[in-house]
C-alpha cells in the first residue's frame, strides 16, 4: 500500500497535474463499477428460476463468486440436465506463481463448494467426484432434495478476500471451533494458529518467501498483468486484482503501471504484510494428506467453507500463500509446522476488519461452454 506522500508524489510527477482524474478515474466510471458490484455480489432475485436449465445457470453464477488465485477465474462450466462439470481453463493459469497448477485446482474446489451450497438452496443435492480419465474435471451430479438455505449459502455474496489491516481483536473459542470444523475435509485438515510467537514465525516465512518472489521479474510481470488499476479496466475485464481492493489509488492503467514499477518493492510489501499479519487474530494453514489434483480440489472446498463460515460470523480473511508458493521454502515451512511429509496448501490470515472495495466477475456466457 502506498503512503499518502508517495501517492501525492506519484500523481503529481506522473500525471502532469491531472490529479483529479487519476485518483477518481471519472465519476461515470466509478458509477459503472458500483453498478457492476451490485449486479455481481447478490442473491437470486425475488423471482427465482424454476426451469432446470435456468436453475443450473444460476448455480454456475454462484460458483463464479468463489475465490480464485489472482481472481483469474480459471474455470469453465459444462451444463447438462443433472450434471454440472467444472473444468480448468488453462488459458488463465499463472505459471510464475503457480507452476504446478496447484492454485488453479484449489480454485476449482472453491467454485465447487459454492455450487454445492447453492444447489441445496435450490432443492438439489450435489454429489462431487473428480474425473481425470479424459481431462481433469470436477463433476457435480444433481438430485432432488429438500430446499434449505444454509448460513454458508447466505454468506456467498458477502464473502471477500479482505486485503487490509484488521483490528487485532481475538476470536472466541466457539468461533475458532466453527472455523476449524468448516475447514476440515476428506484428506484435508486445517491448523489454526493464534499464539503471537508462532504468528511472528510465520511472518518470517512470509517475508522470506515474498522477498524471493519479488526478485523474480517473471513473477512481478505476471502479477502486474492481473492487476486492474482503474474502474473502467475492472468493469471491462471482470477479473483480476482490483487496485481499490488493496487500498491503492484507482487510476488509469498507464498511470497505475508507472506507480507499480516505482513503488512495488520487497521492502514496501514486507512492511505491509507485517502490519496486516500483526493486526490479525490468527493464521490458518490448510494441509492435505496427498499432493495430487483431487486433494487440491478438496483443499479448495475446505477453504471456501472456512471463508463462508468466517463471513457468516463477521470475520474477514485473506491469503498469505508466499511460504507455500516458493518451492524451495515449502519443505522448511512444513517442517516448522510439524506436518511431516504432508503438503501445506494454503496460508490464510483472519480477524475482524472493515469491508473493502470488491473485485468483479466475468459474465456467464464467458465461462459456460457447450
């Protein structure tokens, strides 16, 4: 996050005095973004669909509100009468940060969990299986069941990755138990770490891994590619990391890239992460028993349930995946956690905080395939 002085300097030096436009883009663009957020992060209207084909499209819409790495929305959906298949979209992978496609398949799992929660709300029971025979995909078979809107379903339009400082308030033991239960799955467990000394140790791993990533120009270029600096860009693309969500200025891309290259440094990012981690109530680490795609999908489902449960309890969360993304550092991190040869999949900080501006989603026509 840029300081106030850095922001003013950048806007003045780079924008040539056009500060008003650079900060606000334009009122019209801001209004478009606000309307897009309203249309994206919502529950079904008062007149829910009754035809199976329309219900299935609505289930996919809920699925797309799930978390994904860099908000790449690296999924495609194939709809049949009682079957929805979720396939990886390899055109949207991130080889620098995710060379083995681990995060990509975790993202499919996140979408799967949203779909399962939404299906029950529409009177459908979803049975999940992973099919790797022809192309790796998640299959959700749908059968009639009693309609029930779970608290996790109700939380779907409210969930977000809140990349800001929290208020430092601790969670109750009951809330920690709720999160622990939600984060468990088939071959996946979650470690909840709330002790200050252990959180500080994880911060050391985050800083070490982030410094390694920041020294890799390919990683930095890939990250910059997925940042949406302005309102128009966020709305037109419907994906990526919206600059406003991280507390940074909302500016045109030509200015945003210049500011990014001026101020995006290991020191600035490490200082930011230190403040964010120390303001958090705790850290959650998701661990899988086996290092394969099926377990990566299951990890995504567990994380999404965790995030939805947190949202239902008024708790924020955000990814801190650097220690599991740097291949050379991951075994050391696993050793510190005491998990043997199991893989640490995701690192999440959680706590109480304010709402931040939201990312957007692509239209259904762009993710549903024949």
